[in-house]
């Protein structure tokens, strides 16, 4: 009777988390050994319950790139300036969802146990996307020369953030708001003067929503109230998992019983994250725009470089400098520290993206199909990559 | 938490350093008595405050742990804002975690108050046999950079209390001292009218007048 119960328990596990029984080799092996034993000791019934052969392949979760062929839908603008906030939000959500749903239970588990990324490319890529979006937001703002135009870009991103909230994509929302509240942007006083009061109000609300106050209580409340498709702020939940893992012991009562309180806490978070794999995204992406965004987000800058650019746009006011003798000496030499995830872009991947991008650009802008696009179009598309100077110079003639 | 009802100061302290150096363990050691476990889980695990007595003052230490978030740039830079103290933690058995101290320091000074009190903390002192960072080397580095220094073990609680208490004392000294006036340590948030004593109001005058 107990044996049968255990087999039913196994069945429940298999049915609830099929991906793990397809991807985790250790788990597969143990299950198969267990099944052998069940076959020897029990009846047919036991044996049948522990069948994992019918689980569909979850190999897609391992592959880092996989793209669906998409039927071409008319001409679309690839210019950031022309894109509506809702389009940007939807496409960012598509990228986010695609990246986040590949992270398996085992990847999360590995991160929590090691406390860092160890052979965890799916999670690493998701973090790189997050950081990429934050930097892209900052660079797009800083690419504009006048305070007024920078304020326009900020306004646009505030609206993108609003749409992201509407789409219940909290992870990208955090990345965008985080980018905007970074010191390189929030120090731009002249730019801020051009922001409309209602925009500032929304910005404040968004910042409050994802603020870390009271352990992200505003976010948690909002997230729990959302129904249907939603993407959590991954980092916050990873932090929870690590905290629970560190604070509670695995075993209680002199190591004789599993710590159910801990397991329940872990389950609540894991369940939220793993269930992302089975939700369906409603976004119908324009793949050309996706390629463009992918390339825009892959470009890597250090925080120093971005901050220097910010100083260049709006130099420091010497009067506002703190002059106390206790001010620690800031290290002057620029450190080549690549903060965060250093994804040195693989040249072949970048080339592939560039090739796809060029194809997209020509599909959309080469109106007479003669292999040329107009100078004017070229200049405006190049504006999507504000810091690719060499790229502009080299290719202008093509 | 009843002890939170009255305090003179709230100090925000951040725990920074590479992932896996034991930041969360240090924090859970320090705040164990006030550890809150919310069974509804909507709030998540919250165990980041502890109230301590320094001389005649009650200080609430609000400690922000970045464990698990180290790589999320836009999230972590927000953590530094308003911090008046920082524990920069490395693992004495992993030299790489010590080498990165300088980068963390730079990032901290970029985002936090310039008067922030920083302590370099060599954690995992219990792993003496695996030590790769000599105490003297770390101490020299700390002296050169004007940081406080201590070695701890979250595993057996060695120096955990001392580390936090020394940092809190140093912050309080700075706040109380004349050289720190308006415009600096601005983030020291005094409790509102709630539970304010006469002494703390004097403190407040002392640190806010220009």
C-alpha cells in the first residue's frame, strides 16, 4: 500500500514537472532505476505509474537561439523614433519571455545552491538581456544632444514602462525603470526640467512600484494581484530563494525530518518561476524589429563609459560638489571592470545579427529593390545605434 | 516588532561583494533575533533590520542584502542610494573575491554618499586551512583605502556582532561630529515624530543645521 502511494507520488511529480524528467539526466537515471525496482517488487500497476517515456522533448529549453519563421506582415518602421511605446513594450516582452521561459528548475536550483552562476547559460543570458535593456535605455537618452530631445526619449521610455506594466512584464519594467533611475540619467537636471508634470508623476509611480522598500512590497502586492500572463522580476525572487536557502536548515529534529517550512517557502517561489514555461505569450512579433532590438541590446558598454557620456552631455556643476575633507578619494584611473555579466559578444553571433539586420533594413527601405537605400533612410536607421560610429562611417557608401 | 516603535536613528547599511562570499549568512547571523518569517509569503522573507543600543541612543540598522542580485546592474545601483554604511565582504579562501574589492568600492563611491562608512570584511575565517588572503595584506589594503577592517565567520558567529556594531558606531560618530553638516549623510533618516526623544531632537538639530 505504501509502495503504491509512493508510486502515485512519483506519478504526480512526473505529470506536474515533466520538463525535469526530460532534461535532468540524474533524475532520469534514478527514476529508471526506481522503475526497475518497482517492476521487481510490485505489480504492473506500480510499474506503469512511473513511466517517463511518453514525455515530450523539452530540448528547446536548452537551445539558446531558436526562431520561428514568421509570415511577413507589410512594411514596418525600424526606427526607434517612429516606434510606438506599445510596439516597443510588446517586442521587449517577446524577447523577455523567450529568454525567461528557457530557464529550468535545475538552473534556478544551481544558482541558489552555488550563490552564483556556474555553467548556467540560460540564466546568464536572461541577466544579460536585463542589463542590456537598462544600458540601452541610458544610451538612447544620452544619444540626444539637447536636454529637450533627451527629455523626449525619457518620456517615451516612461510610456514604454507603462505599457510593460499593462502587459504585466515586471522584469523588463524593472530594467527600464532601473536604467532611467541610474545615476547617469537621474543626474541630468537640465533634461529633467523639460519633463511634463504628468510624465514625472508616472515616473514616480513606476519607481515606487519597483522600489526595494520593505523588501519590494509594492511590487509583490501588484504581482500577486495580476492574473494570466505575467513575468516576475527575476532578481527579486532569486534573492528570496537564496535568503530562504541560507536561513533555514534542510533538516529538522536532529536531521531526521525534512524541514517542511523551508520546502514550502521554496516551493512557493519555484512554482511561480517554473510555471512561466507553460504560459502562452500573446505577442505577435515583427521579426525584423526583434532582430534590430536584439542587436541594439547586445552592444556592451561599461558603466564608466555611460557615465562619462552623461558628464559630457551635462557637465558637473562645480558648486554642487561636496567639498568636505572626509570625501573619499575616488579612484581616478578608469577600471576595466566589466560590471555585471560580461557578455563579450561572440563575433559570429554579432555578425549573424548584423546580417539579419541588414536584410531587414533592405526589405523595408530598399523601395526600388536596386540594392541601395537612400542616404536619408540610412542616417535615420543608424540613429538606432548611437555609438556605432565606425559602423556608420564604414557602411555609408554601401 | 515592538522594539521598532522608538529609535533615534535609522542607518541604512548595504552588504556588498561577490556572490557566494556569505553576505546572507552574515546578515542572518546578525539579525537572527528579529528574524521575521511571514507565512503568507506575499511579503517574502524579511530579516533585514535590527535595533541596537549605542550609549544612550537606540539605532535601527536597516541592512540591505544584495545576495542573488549582484549581477543585475540596474537593481544593485539603486541599493546604494541613501546608504551611510557598507560592509564589503570577501571570502578569505577565495582570492578572486578579494581582488574584486576595489571594483565594488569604486561602484559604491559612485552611487552612495561620499561620507559612507565602509568596512572590509574577510568572511569564512573558519576556513583557516584554506586561506588564500593573508590578514596583513587585506589590512594594509584597508588602511590604504581608509576602510575599517575585520575578519569574521558567519558559520560560528565570530566577530559578526563586532563588525556591525563597529560600523554603526562609526556612522553615529560621523553623524554627531561637526564636520559632517548639511548635504552629507543626508540619507540618515530620523524617525518621524513617533518615539522621538528630546535627545534625538537635539541630535537632529546638530546634523541638519547648515
